[in-house]
């Protein structure tokens, strides 16, 4: 692009356009996996290593801290959690012992991301993919827990697949009973074979606690609008509800909606559709301890920061013209 700009005398920055589903995915990945450039020390210096005293102070201090962080360039690098994350981990980072970090820094956040609830779901997917016995166990568990429902395959998060973290979380929540039953089947089989510690199946380390399921449910609610927006901006509408072409003229309103969504989420409130298709408030942090609330708020603000960065780049003539000339 730089060579073409020099040859044909145009501004390469002005001519650059971005794929919305791609940068929405980058915002989600910033939320879920962060980056080495995230300055947690600077962030914490503004609001301390404690849960917030008031919502007003919380919003102001977090906003100030995020605004002072530098804007990242487009991130096309290798993600921090690769597709083939090893199942075996060192004892000091055992999945069964991984807790919400007391101190927020890059190292602790990375450990929690790898060995916390989403790390466990990722490892379960790897185990299912590499063992026909485990695959049959999850199918049998589904037949036992929901005999009238179809057996479905596990959805794995993959760094190259847009919004796959939300898809994996949705699958896990849908088949939560079957997942717990599968782990019980595996444990019962291990015990019946002698129950020796050295023979304990590695997948049993991935058993999720009630608190970890709460985190998965909360994060899935945060990520769901990003999945819907990605579909919309690929031109996939919903018959009778939403028509879309995925054109540039839709970028602004969709990104603004997502920014508003994250700004509400950091306050612990989401807007969701109930069974009667009526919008209602959903409390995000109910029954969560202060450490977990604080951690999720950091996740949300990291996603907001990345998304706001790309929102600020929607200034080229192509986007403006798309809005002006749209019928």
C-alpha cells in the first residue's frame, strides 16, 4: 500500500478500510487473552488493588486509567493461548488449584486465562479431539442426561475462528449437565480400575467449580452481542427481525452499540431478551465475590479499549460516503 501510495500520490491511511468482523474479533481477543502491552500497574495505580467503593468512583477511575493507556496498532501476532495448549501442566499451575488472582499483573492474568475456567474448557476440547474413548463418553453422557435431545459435537475455541470463545462457552453451558456427567463416568471408571493416583485421568483436572461456571456464564453474556454483530456485518440477517447488507454504513451504529454494551457491563448490567422477546436488565455480577467482579471488569475494559481504538479509525472517506449516500 505504501508503494502504491507513492506511485499514485494518495494517502495510504485514508485509503485503508478494515473488516468489521475481524476487528470485532480482535476486541474479543483483547478481552479474553490481553496482550503484553497491557499496563496493569498503571491501571491499578488509578483505582487500587481492591474492589471499588462506589460505582461513580469506579467508572471515573477506570475510564481515566484506560484513556491514558496507549492505543495498540492492529494486532496480527500470535495469540497468547495457542490452539494446541498442552493438557499437562506444572504442579504449581494445576488447573484444580487455579484461583482468581489476588494481585493483578500480566503474569497472574496469563496464568488465570490458561488454567482458569476458559482454559479448562479449551483443554476439555483438546482431550475430546485426541481420544475416541472420551468422545464416546461425552456422547453417552448426553444420551443419559437428555435422552430426547440430539447429541451434539463439542465446539472448540480456535484462534483463527471468529467468536469461537463465545461459541465454546455457549456449547458448554448448553451441555453443562452432560459435561459433569461425563467427568463422573470417567471418575467412576478410574475408581473401578483401582483408583491409583498415578493413573488418574488428566481430564479430571478440568472439572469446573460452581464459581467457575458463573464466570463462564457471565463472559458468554458479554460476548454474545459480538457474535450477533459479526454475523450482521457479514450480511447475515434474521428473517422478519433484522435486514442487513453488512455495508460500511452499518459499522458506526453496530460499534457504538457494542461500546454502550461494554460500558453497561462494567457496571454489572446487561440488556437481554427474555423468553417473551422483551428486553430486560440482567444483573451480571450477582453472587460473585469482589475478586471475580474486579477481574471481569478488567476483561471488559480491555475489550472496550481495543474496540474504541478501532472506532476511532472509522474516519476514512469510504465510511463517511457509505453513510451519506445510503438511501
